[in-house]
């Protein structure tokens, strides 16, 4: 009897160790972060900042200055409420003390400088595809922004989502860290647009349906779905939804928020437009070039109107 | 418009079936029931369909007026129409801004007047009790932050009126019009859900 118990105990230990090991936060390698040491370019970093839509979540709510990144915005989801942290240059409350490698590990591997997992409400699933040079530039730019005091609240999540370590399992299932390789058969504009949409702009994070674990249903990427925050329905932006739109219509929407019918986009897309409007027109045109090339995919069925 | 009250309509076949069940008679004749035997006979003989015509017209008129009455007593439908009116009014000036359509001062002024008029009327169409239903995309914040919601409408109206005075030619149009319609996104961001 004692032997059996002992056996079960050691089995449990081995099992837990395996779980602990596979869910461990995985960081970038030393050779990868070496490129970050060269220091970044502030002007290019500002461009990455707008393309990546950082301000949409991290700017202090209730004010208009997109450079005040005190955090605090609540993102209510079915898993609980996520609170965007302070990413201002404040050394204690923000990320003022971070190295570029810290930022790269956060944005591309979803790991904090303390070696903990970040929740994928932070779209590192997209940023993982970005070039490290862009992260270095972004860090240089973020350092020029004002320090905002005050830490944001902690997330308020339901069990078992409240256990960060489990994010390791989620990452095994849904985090793909392969960099985007340019497709030589496509135009420069298309490749640029793809990079902006899939490595920085994270369009697919909202414009795709998600499964029960909160992972994007890859077969229906860009096909729209229920708004993760429960505020309506996110449109299908494959050819299924944008079939009648021209590339300039898409570019116009990104820059001004107006659809071809002169309706104006609402909710969080209105804020996305503020980021996109800060980019050069050539970049909005490039995104339109890429998005208009997405083959028609049926999204999940919309609930009946009520 | 009538989305909230799906009309419970029975088809003629349903009625025939019902009639059969009640009276055990398959000889269901609408005209006999509605207009009496004489009219039914006239119809069977292929006589004038005058009465039927009048009846149809009356039904149609009653139907139309009730739809109109419903729109008036249905703030959700009314505000949706009003918002559609805004986007329609914005279309031509929008095309002018993009250079897809020649500049037309009169058309721009008409649109600005629509904007200003709408801004006065719209805030009254969000009464308590119309938060949900009828496919409304209004977010709860319309009611929880009513003061800001109304202030934004007032600013939009004031901007539209100021632009009516300041837009005199193509140059002043291109300089001033975008500032007026920037209000659309500014308000939708807080107060309207995503719509496909």
C-alpha cells in the first residue's frame, strides 16, 4: 500500500514537472536580442507605434492625448476583465526601466521581464511576426514619451483563466512566432500591407472568430465574428464582406473612417482609424492592397436581428 | 422598421384549413364570407371586381398609415432614418472632397442644413426605454453619459451652422468640411456598436 501511494506521488510529481516545464515562458534567444542593442530610430519608432495601435489600449482613458500611456482601459471579455497596463516611460509604474530586449520579449513572446506570461489580450500573437528592428525603433520612441505615474489595476479574471501559468498551454496551441517572409510573387505594396496588417496592425485579432479557448479560428481568419467585447458584430473583411469595395474605398475608410456609403465606423474601429490616419497614405493603400486580396471566406453565422 | 413586432400572418391555405376544421367544409370562399353570397356569385360569373378593388385599396391605405404612425411613435426607427439621412447628405460632399465629383456649393449647403437640422432633432429620439430592440446599435453609454452625448450633438450642430456661414467656395469647403464630419467618428466611437 505504501509503495502504491509512493508510486502515485512520484507520478504526480513527474506529471506536474512536465506541465511546469511545457508551460514555462519562452524568451527570445541571445542572438536574436543582439540586434536590439544597436539602439532604435525615434522617427521610425513613432511610425511603428501608430501602425501597431499601441495607444488604442494603453492611452489613459478619458483624455485625448495619445502619448499619455498610463493604461487603465478595461477590456471586458468572457474570460474576465483585462486592464491595459501603464507603458509610459515612468521607471516604476511604466516601462521606463525596460531594455529593448524586455520589450521584444513582451511583444513577441508574451513574457514579462519577471519571466511571467502575458495574457493574449495583448496581441503578441501578431507582434511576434514583426521585425526586431521595428521593436528597437519602437522602444526608442516610447522612451521619448512622457512618464505617467500610477500603476493600472490588476486584471479581474475568472478561474482557471486567473492562473497565468496556463497561458503556456494556450501559447503552445495558438502562438506562432515565425516571422513573415516576403512573397516575391506579390507586389511591394502587397507585402508592405501584409506586414502592417499581420505583424503590427493586428486587424485579424478582432476581425476573426475565436474558439472556446480564445484562439483565432484560422480557417475563418478575417471573416469577422462577434465583437470580443460584446458590442455588436465585427465585419467580415475578406472578399466576402468587402467584395463591392475598391482598394481606394478601403484606404479611405482607414484614413477617415467613412465607408463608401458615407457611414462612419463606430466603437473601437473609430479609434483604429485615428492610428491609421497618422500613417502615410501609401501605407493605408498598401493595407488596402493586401486586404482586398484576401479570398472570400464565410464567417460564423450572425444571430438574428433583435 | 417593424422588426420588433413580427406580424403573425396566416396564409390563405392556413385559413382554409382552419375553416375546414371548424365547419368541416372544404368549400372555402373568401368572397362569400367577406362580401356575401351575391358578390361571390358575381365574382364567380366573372363580374366587375370593383368591390374587391375598393377593399384592397382601403386595406392598403390603412396599412400604410399605420406604418407611418408606427414610425412616428417608434424613436428607434426614426433615429435610424435620421442617421441614414446624415450619411446620404454626406455622400455628395464626400465625393467632392475626394475629387470624384465636381464641387457644388448649393449641394454642400443643403447637406450642411441637413446636418444642423438633424443635430437638433436627434437627441430627442433616445428616450429612456429605447435602449434595446429593433436592431438598435446604440450603446448603453448613450444613456449613462447623456450629458456628453447631447453635448456632442450640440457641437456637431454648431459646427454645421458655422460651416454654412464659412463655406463659400471650393477652398473654404476643403478647409472646413472635414472638421464638421469628424464628429461622426468621434461620436460613433463611444455611442455606437460595431455594425456589419
